[in-house]
C-alpha cells in the first residue's frame, strides 16, 4: 500500500511497483488548507491513516508513506496538536493563516534555517507521537530522510547521506539487525556505517524477507 499525501493527481507508477492500493491527497478526506507545497500536514495524514487503515481490523501490511511537511519552502508550517482535534483538517485553517509567510523567511538565511529545523522537529514529533499512541507489538517502522535540503540550509559541501532508523517494540525484530553496526536511538552515530540505497534495500529484504533470499523478494510483481 502507498499513502502519498504530496500527490495531487494519479500515480500510475504504483502499478509498476505492485501496490494493491494507492491513497493520495485527493482521497484522504482533507478539508483544510495546503501549507505551501504540502497539500496536507503530516499529522493529518497519520491521523487519517490510523482511523481508516491501521486502526481497523486488517491483515499484515507494508505501507510506503512519504511525508511532506518538511518540504521547501518551510512556511507556513503546521503545528502539532492533540490527535483528537485533528478531525477533517478544518482546524488547520487558522494555523495556516497565522503562520509565517514565505517572503519573510526567505529574505534571511538565519530565519530560513530556523524554519527548516522547525519543520523537521514537527515531522519527527508527529511520527514518534503516533508510534507511542498507536503503535503495537506488530508495528515496525523504517523512516529515513529523502534528500538534503537546499544549499541555503546546509551549504555547498554537504554530502548526500541521510539518516535512517528502524523502530519496533518486538525485540526479536531489532535482534535481527544486531550485526549491522547501527547505534541505538534515532540519531546515527558519526561512525555508523554508510550504505547506498540499494545496499540497504538488499540487506533489509534479505533479513526480513519471507525466504531470506533477496532475489526472490525483489522479483517484479506478476501481471
């Protein structure tokens, strides 16, 4: 399953990747305003997901969900609110109106970096809160950065490395990664191993796939 809150039109690529369902900003019921590039706040996306997918009886599932609230231009930003207040998203109208304006923060690199940092804080707060409130013994989450932000934020010499974390309550899940050399916590140690995307994919699928053979797990879906 794919939940794509940043998509505003059909995503036929989902068929290629074999997703059985694809949700996007057009069919998740959001009744609030967009926050610049982001059609809906991350907390709304996870709230909708909990009410309509995760929180109802379901078979084991794999969900790909690219969150969007930390996407440029970082103004205005949503605020983290009580989960019971999220509703259909109408509550965000006032939050959006009271938020900072793009033209004001992009005039000042210091303000721009501060708002980027706040966007990351918002998304991380949302994800961790959702896990604490709604995660269960069967929940396993892998979350990672998409790419580096603008050079205005990180400079011209930043690498393309992004952090990645696996969270699970089931200790047997974490035990399977004990040989990876990863460190505890959501902030990677500076000496943590650096893998390319395909290297992580193959290692992850080999470790957790049904056969233990990456070639079978990564076989394209049958048509």
